């Protein structure tokens, strides 16, 4: 079964960035062939942005109220269809523009990496015969295809909906409604499922025809799984295949060297993970194909032939140079890479208001940390100086920790209430702090636990601030910024074209000459995470046991040995520096013991130098 080739020549995509930062990035870059991802968490923001773009494009707008029937799904469908229509018009205009300096169509092909499309463009520039040149230009216009408008659902954010104290049917839960909103849209793109398996959500996807092959064997809507390793890919892929759903792409993300939520592994590193995908991709594809064929037998649609559908493997998280980008594409044979955090310094791409843009531009190591801000209780990369963090700290200082809960997407805790509430809410934090004396903590434990409680911030509302402040929708919003640690290596405000040129090695935007290789940076982050986990273990505020730390260390040592044996294959520049960094981290790991010390536990948590 084959699918039509409609992909542009670009080898990178722009992943989801919070909710507001990339909510309409497609409007600015899709026409140039770059695929982007929209978060479907915040339908309030989605409706606000639909109104904004309707007004700016002269499109009639009819509000879908929050209490209207199936409002969340309908808001998402309406917004995605609006973007689809507006971008189609952009592409038509681009394809009709003249091939001349500064035109959209010339810009399209100039930004491409070396590719058949780029070669054809160069042939046009070199052509002398006017008639032949016009013919070549007309042939090339149809190759200026847009990037896809992909969407993301964090599977853990699947709040059940209560109406007058009664729980609504499962299909009205947040993730389920988000899936329905996307499935009912006109988009020909992909949905990314991230943050682990949601069985009811995956099963629900099989009820929508667009995820099944049409009469030509083509999938209108594809599924991408964001995964941490091959085992996860196999388990989730099989679950979906048994329901007649094909995974068109597995998107590997670094457990720690990323932006937003960080889903740390037990010391499993990107290099060895990608190596296993490289070695076993055919096995993965064939295994899922066999299961998929069994499930599709008797289903409506065309018969499944012997050849598996296309399956892409991509990766993202901490990539910072063209050499690293090429390493992933060439040595690990990936089909694409994802670049997010550096694009926060590109106003054409990401929605960041002027104040926070300056903070990002000036960000140093101490300004970005892996925080406890997320009510999901998953580590969350945060800009310390953001408006969200400033307001949160002020509330704590005033003795009134916690925030209002204006949107309620993360109301997942029912410790004190029958209907779940959010860990970042004032209602929860007040109750929880009042109950702490009853839980028998030592003074050290009490301080740690209380700090972890009040660290939670209203990110489901504050992550929209990048867009709502920038566009004047809510100028008083307290923006949260979820940049990854890679932001400290960039400090120049760049154009879209400049950042694309940086990715492809035509220029460099790096401003930190001491930046470690992405693999070394991930290793140092895992060292910090191991130290943090052990500190919590020594305080008896952790459920970990010594076996966890031994496995964590062995995984890291195994990864280090892998890098040492492979370094000649993929590191040319600063190879000795890379090896020295490996040796330094390995030496520290080998000296670590995991028995509760008698000394000050605060010393355990000191970050290592990368």
C-alpha cells in the first residue's frame, strides 16, 4: 500500500511549544513547507484565537460558547478548519507568485536543504532560454507544498466532565473531545499522542473513518506516538494495531533535554535508544503490520496488501547545531528531527511577548530549571523569571499560596473533594498545608513537602499568555515559559529564514561557545536527576529503593560505554573534549554509593558541571 508523496523537502518539524507559543505558528510557516504542532489542551485559547484570526482575515465569526453542546470538540474543529482554509489560500498565492528575489515562492525554495526540489530551483536560476525557464517554473510551482498542521494531545490530560455534580459520558472527557474535534476537521495531517498510553482514547480513535485507509489505501489522518524507547513503541503500537490503527511515526524525545514536561527514564540515553530503533525498525514495522492486517480483515475499506504502510522514526530534544542534526539524520537514519526551544527567539514563529522575549534572550543556566510547577506532578522546565513564577512566589510570600482555577484542565486530584480539583489551586494547597502536621513529617521532610506543594503553578492558564498578551487578548495574563535548557545557548533574536539556515548549517546562531554536545548535556541532566532522586530517598520522601538507583547508574554507564565505542563514527569536531566529558561523568557515577549518608543531604543535590 503506497501513499502519495506530498511532503516538502524539509527534514525538520516544529514540535508543540506549551499552548500559546505555537497555537498559530502554522499560519506563518506552513506555506513554506514546515510542519508544526498545535496543542489541543486549551479550547478557551483556541476559541480566542479563532475569533482573532477571523477578524484579521475578514472571515465571519460565530462564537461557540463554553456551555454550548459539545463545545470543546466543536471549537477545535472550527479552529482547525479555519487554519486549513487560510493556509490553503496562502499556498495558492505563494504558488502564483513570480520567481524573483524576495518573493514567497523564491523564499520557499531558498530555505530548503539540498534536495531534488532545491536542485530543480537551482536549474531554473541557471536557465537562459525564457520559454524553457517558464516551463520549468510552472513545473516547480506544484512542488511548493505546505507543511502539515499537526496536533498534540497529552494523553494524561483527560479530565472527566461533571455537570451539576454528575459525571458526563467518557466521550466528553477532555482528551476524548479533543480527539473528536480533530477527527471531524478537514485536516490532512497527524495527531501526536504524548505522555503515555490512554486505552480509552486509543480505542475511541478507531471509531473515526479518517484514521482508516480510503479507497486508494491512503490515510487522511495519521497517528504519531511520542515515545521514550522501543519497548514503549512496540507496546503502544500493538495496542493501536489490534484496533485497526496504524502508527505512521514514532517520535523519540529526550527524557530530560527537552522543553515543557520532562518524562525522565531510569538513565536511558538518546544515543542507545536511537541505535535500537535503527537496528530494529524493520522488525517493529513488520510486527505491527502483521497485527494490523489481522485487525483490518473484514473491516470496511480496501484490502491490505503485503507491504506495510510507511513508518517514520524522528527525534527531538536538545538539538542545537547542524552537525548534531546531520548526525541524527545520517548516522541514526532518522526521517526527521524536531526543533522547538530555539524558535522561541524567532518572533515570526513563536508567540512570545516583548518582556519574556528579552528574558529568553538574556537567559543563563540559573534562569532555567526543572521545576515542580506542573500539577501533573511531572517535572516541568520553567523560566524562573516568568510572570507566572513571579506571581506564584508572591502568593507564597503573602501567605496565600495557590492560584484561582479559571480553566480547570488539570483538575485531577480528589484527596479532599468528591469532584477532582487541581494541585495548583488555592483550594487544594490550603487544605493540604493544613493537613501536613497530621502526617508526622520531620522538620526537614516538612520543609521539602511544603515547598513541593506550593511550587505548583496554574500552567494550563499561564501557558496561553504568550499568545494572549502578544495579541492583546488578555494583556494582564501571567505568562509561563516552558523553554528547555538549550535556550541558554542562543541569545540572538532571529528571523525564520535565519533559524532554518542555522538548522541546515548555512550559518550559526549559537552564542555559547562552551555549549556541550547534546549527548553530553543529556548525560549531565541525568546526573542531576539521579542526585535529586537520591536526596529525596535520603529524606524518606521517596518511594524509590536501592535497586532503582543501581539500575539508573547501570543504564547510564552502559550508555557512556556505547558513546565511547561509537564516538569515532559520529564525532569529528571536539572528539577529545567529548571523550573527556564522558570520562568525567563516568568517574563520578562509579564513585557514587546509594546508602543513606550520615552527612548533610543537601550536598548530594549539587549539580555537576557539564
